C-alpha cells in the first residue's frame, strides 16, 4: 500500500470531520432562530449536517461508477450509527428516549429501511426509486419542522431566551453562520473526493471488495461526526440530540443520501447479491431492534448499550471472516444463528414484557 493512499484516506477523513463540524455549527444556530425544538434540531439539522459526509461520499462514488461504495457507505453507516454510536453513548450514560422518537421517528426509520430492501430486490435502486426516496426526506423534514414550530409557539419568549435567539439575529452573526456552512460544504466535497479515491485504491491493493470497504472503513469514517456529536451530547445531558442525531441520520442516509446518489447516477445504484442477501437485511433488523429496546422503560440502559456494541463487533468479525474466506466463518455463523441471536431475542422479549407489566401496574 503506497504512502499516497494512506495520506488520501487520512486527509479525507480529517476534512470530512472538520467540514461537517463547520456545517453543523452554522446550520444549528440558524435553525434555532426559527424556533425548532432540540429534538427536531437533532433529528434534522444536526443529523443532516453530520450525514453530509455520507452524502458527499455516496454521490461522488455514484458519479464515479463505484456503486458498491455508494450503497455500502449508507448501509454500513446506518448499522454503525445504531450499534456503535448508541452503544458507546449508552455506556457513558443511560439515554432517555423521547416518546416522539418511539411513536413516530423510529417507526419511520424502520419503514424506510424495509422500503429500501424492497426497492433493492430487482438488483438496482433506479432513478425513479431515488426520486421517491428524496421526495420522502423533503416531506419528512417539512412535516417535522412544522410540527415543532407549532408545538413551540406557546413557549414564546422563553424559547428565545433559552436559545439566545435574539443575540443570533444580528446581520454579523448570520453572515458568520453562512460562512461556516459554505466552508464546511467545500471541505466535505474535497474530503469525499480524497476518501473515495483512497478507499478504492485500498480495496484493489488488499484484494478486498469495494462493498466491504464501504461497509467498514468508509462507513465508520464518515460516521465520525455522528460519533462526536452523540457522545458529547450524552455527556452534556442533551440526550434528545444524542439519540435524535442517530435516528435522523439513518432516515436521511436512506432517503436523501442514497436517493440523490441514485438520481445523479445514469444507471442508478446497483445492489450486489451480498448487499441484498446480508447487509441490507442486517440494517433493517438493527432498525427493528431499536423499537423493543427503546420501549423498555423509555431508555437505553448500559447493558443494552453493551449489547449494541457486542453485535457491532460480531458484524465486523463476520465481514472479516467472509472476506478472508476463513474456516471459522461456518462455526461463527452457526453460533450466532442458533445460540446468540435467539438468546438475545428472548432477553429483549422478557425485558419488554417486564416493562409492559410495570407500566400497567402504575396506570392501575
């Protein structure tokens, strides 16, 4: 592996993180001026900003004809967001989950994940599919902001005081936030170009498929802004932003990132047999798994965070065993399918039943 490839990968990741930070900082402050709640800021502005690296990488990959990276980046990022980011954040401090997330946004995340699986059955996410997906993110965003503004109208001056809106409305501060957004976008585009170039070169040098590179190195690298945002938010007690950032990012990745990538690519985004058979179903199952975990007391406990992390390690090991064609893959798959996964399902069902029983007693 040449030194140039390593430099491209490292500098690409650095530019992506720095660019996303500038974009999020400017966008979040501008959003606060129009009276959006912290949860919706986490679900939309922060989530979309931290997903900008995924957008830049997937669109760049689609234009370059690297469909596996475009798809693998989205699918891998969504798996990484839930299992790794929520896992780490919950280990730091148990995360309280908003009722709105449980009743509305997590089901939407599950729905769009399952919808992508259905769209991929013919082996390609075509331009028409991409238009449908991208239309979905527009509708979701407008509806979320409208709902939030309607709910916060009753707060009036209290909201402005808590967010410092009046101070931010000066022309100077508006120009500063616009500058943050512009510089951030520029760095994201440049970083995405270097990251894709380095990732493709790395895949060819090591004999690893581009799908696996997209699912692991690129997916984890472009998710670094989400890692930093959710971990810092959980430490500071901004748990709505910590969880909302992950859920909103996953929705945005499928609807906007993959949708736009499919639209700009003349042939759409091809779906490999491995992606259709394993990775997209795993992403969908991970999204579904959030619902019972979030329902158990309306929080993500530390043991559930550990469970998320353990499954991300298992997922990564499976990819490594599959790529290296290790004889351990058969044993590993047998243990996961016959022991670990069924045991996990039983524990989650028991936890959900106990939570339901406890809540039923309190309402009597």
